[in-house]
């Protein structure tokens, strides 16, 4: 992997999770959460939560903030890059109308390679491609989107390549905005926010749920993408990449989870991957409940294969030993549960404070970090109950009143929290129902892949002294 200095004028802004303490000399945040101690000189480089590259010291600070997940680039500070340096690769299997819609949104001045993955009506695909002046490559047999993208990648001669599924629509500024991230020579891949496409006929309740809580929509905040972070992957619906960083591209033969695998491989190689919600594409979501549940289950089936390639990254939850003890005490629901959890948390905070000797307020900071950790542990446990572990949770709840109560609380709290967070154009009852069906379907896919692979690795949490 190659790195070079960030250009003069490159500006980053501390993200919302970062807390500034000790008159600017301590930054608390990032992914995983950490404390970054700054020298007095470095602290003065942070003005109004932003840092501008003006020389080598500021470039080093900006690089460290980006690498730690504490800051995000300010796109307005970055120059646009040449659009002619991008080739768009489109894997296509049937659906010529959707393909025509996508090519129209891309425009006539962009290089486009359409890879026909052995469509049942190749003449229809060829007609659309020729009408829009794109290049057509046809595979002799249906091999899936990963192989189709790789075949297109072989014909790319430009510095950057975009992968666009045929069922999306681009905004005119999608590619220009994402391209700005490549002013950072450490960025290999960037992805936009994926929203639901309204075809003008209105949305049913499943589409309204997907509009608010789609598996492909990664939220409204920019982020560094890496395993075990708030944004841990990018959907393959649309990606923009540095061509020479991709090697041979997606994992050969993979039909699901190939996008997650690509992101994690690039991160393991030392590249940066960015999620940029200012750039948007629109995706044609499934409209019937059967198709929707089938797709959610399909996504879950990637778990076992990913566990073989990325055993350290696949864990559905990451706990510190003390946080497991806190969760266990709470789940027991005894009269001693809350006091015991409190004692454990106090002990953990004390141990953490011993590692914060450089902090001006180690006890206060340790208490804050412990509270964050305890909340994260409770949140992850609820997610395990209703998503990855639901077969076990439901079975156990038949025999245990306390586990039954914990499962009900997890279902309700999760639905209420997500409803408040996403503010969907849907009533609470149908949102909560869709939320539970979403988790059940995905969890079913995970269990299916684990049982077929004869390994439960993708279902096991990671318990480590210093979770990351």
C-alpha cells in the first residue's frame, strides 16, 4: 500500500462522538474508543473542532485523527478530481428497464462497462447498452455479481473504478463527491448513502420501513469504515475505488458478502475506507414481504464464509470481561443484580483510571469510559437476543421466566429506540413488526450458514481485555 502526505488545505472536523477535555489536550472518542493526548502545540492546531493541513506537523495530526476514526474530511475543503479518471462497471442480469434507468442517471460522458452475467434475454441488454454508448462484456455462464464486477475490472484502464448495481439510480454529484476523498492517498474505497427509490406509485409499509432502516442505509454521519466500528462495511450497490488498490477485485465465486469481504481485506492491508452520506444513490427495495424476507435471510448466509476469511472481525459482539459480568448480573434480575453490577463497574473504572495517568482527571474520564462500555454491552446483548441468538433466546425463554422477560424487554426497547432514532413514515406497530421480522430473517440466514459450515464461530462474541 502507498501513502503520501495529505495536500495543503485538507481539512478535517472532529466527529460528534469526540469529547475534548483538559483545555484541548485530551480527545476522547474514535473507534474503538480511546484517549488521544495532544501536546500543547498540537492542541492549538485544533480550532473550532477542525484541523487544516498547512505543514508536516498538521498533516501528521490529521492523519492520526483520520486513522483513529476521530475526524472526518470536510468535503468543501477538497478539490474535485477529473471525472474522466473514473470507469463505471455495471454487473447486469436481466432487468433491461432498470439498467436503462441507471445508465441514464450516469450520463453520456462517463466511461461505462456493462457486464452481462448471461442474461436470459441478451438482446435486450445489448440494445440498452448500445443506446447509451456503453461497452458490453458478456459472460458465458451466470457467475454472480462478484465475478461480473471482476470481469469488468479487467477492462478498466482508468485510475478509479466505480461498481454500480443495475437496480440503483445515481445523483449527478454522487461520483464527484466521492472522488474528493481520494485526495487522501491512503483511501482505497468510498461509498455513498443508499436510499430507497420511490417509483412514483407510493411506498407500502415494507418499503417505508426499508426507507428508514434499510440494511444498505448506513446513516447520516460520515465515517471511517472498518470492522467493529459504527460503520463496519459498505454495500456493493455502489462503490468507488482506487483501481490499483483492488488487485484481482472481489473474492472469486462469492455471491453474498463479497462487499464486506472486500472492505475488510482493504482495511487489513492498511488502506482507509470512507462512508460519505453527502453522496447518495437510490436503490430499488424489495416490495413484497416474501422477497424482502428472502433477501434478509440471504444477507445472513454470508456469515460463515466471512468467519473463515476474517475470524477476528466477524464476531457479532465484542465485550470486555468486566462488561460481561455487568450484563450477566443484570440479566439474572435478582435483588442483588443492580448493586452487583454497580460494584463491578466501579472496580472496572478504578482499573481503567490506573491506565490514564497522563489525564488531568483520570477518575472522571474512567467513569465516563466505563459508562460507555456498560451501555454498549447492554445494547449488544439486546441485539444478540433478538437477532443472532434468537433461536436460543426463544427456546430458553420457554423454560425461564427471567429470560422471557429479558427477551420481551429487548424486543420492545430495540423497537422504540430505532423508531425514535429513524423517525419513519410508518406507525410504531408496523415498524416494530418489520423490525422483528428483519432480525428473525437475518438471524435465520446466519444460523443456516453456521450449520451448513458446521461451525458456530460467526455466532460467538469476542471477549477480550482490550476490545477493539
